[in-house]
């Protein structure tokens, strides 16, 4: 799903950047070589990063 129409970033692009170690919106944008335009995407990118980080932490957590 497109999160940033100005730069053509999708949720897949955000997850890819997060998997490469980016933990901030600024890092995601820098990873893809773009800059924010209108800014409407920033909350969506931030939420996608949080969701990805949370799910990655759950996969790595030891089973109890």
C-alpha cells in the first residue's frame, strides 16, 4: 500500500528500510534517497515502523 504518494513509498519500502536498521522516519526517507514533501505520510511511516519493530521483537522473544 502506498504510504507516501509524493515519493512513491510503500509499506514494503518502509519495512525494507526497517529491516536494514532504520528506526526513524528520517532514516527511512534517507534510506530511499527522498525528502518529505507535503508531510502527510509521516504518521503512517512512523506507525508502520512501530508495527514492524513490534512484530520483529515478538519473533525474536524467547518462548515462555
